[in-house]
């Protein structure tokens, strides 16, 4: 029983630090911005194509 509390106290004193945490956050943020940029670009391209479509008139 004492060993369990000893391990718990060690775990609470030294939390496990994630070295790659900051890199992962930056990579996910950059990927989100890239995908958002692609989606906006496709939207503008579709809108431009819609505006350049010839009208059907008499």
C-alpha cells in the first residue's frame, strides 16, 4: 500500500511533459489555415466561373 502512495506522489511531483505538444499545435493550426485557404480559393473560383457564364437571352 505504501508503494502505491509513493508512486502517486512521484507522479504528482513530476508531471509528464509533452515535448512535441507545441509542435503539434503549430502543425494543426497551419494545416487548418491551409485547408481554409483552399476552401476559400475554390469558393472564389466557383463564384468567378458563375459570373463569367454567358446569359441566355433573346
